[in-house]
C-alpha cells in the first residue's frame, strides 16, 4: 500500500544468487531505463529477498540500487516473506547448508507488474527482454490514468 499510485515492478530472489537474480535484475534495470523521465517517476522496483538470514536491510541497501536507482530491497521475517510470496504465487526453497555454512535457495523467477491501483497486470517469465518489461510497465501506467 506504500506504493499505491505507482506501478510496482516486483521480483523475489536473494543477493547470494549466483546467476538468475543478477540476470533478472539487470533486465529489469534495462526495462526501467527504457522509460521516459516522467514515467520513471511513477514506478517503483522492489526486490524481495527470500533469504532473510543473510540478506539484511544493510546488504539489500548496498546490493539492489547497484542495478538501478529505482530499485529497493525488502526483507522481513520468514513468515512475512512466505505470506507475501504466497500472494503472488512465488515459490522458493532453501537447501541444506554445506559444511562451510553456504547454501542456495531455489526460487521462481517471475517479474510481477502491479498497476497503480494495486492490481497485478503482468507476470513476465525469466529472460523477458527489456523491451517487454518496458512495455508491461507502460501498459500498467496507462491503467493509472
């Protein structure tokens, strides 16, 4: 609700993800860069971490804006993250830790586009080109007029 009135570009992942999240965040950033300045002011990108044990607010604040200044990171308790993920049909599963304490988290890789009124308007699959992301954002922006 904090972002009502804006188009929200939402992605679930984690900062220690070796490849999928980096690719998705890069494509989202390119999609955001395809917007004109006025449209960009009406958009907020949010990266929700599915790894709250390692992805602290500080880590997210350092990592996420690296991709684009309109992207912010969000985290919460295990229960809060699970609740939000369920709302979008996003899934994830933490693997058991290796002997050195490292672990991976399998997760769906969908970019969700939410219109200014809070309705989900698009679900873009992993690897969607930047032009498709820009088009989906523009479509959602037109719903807010």
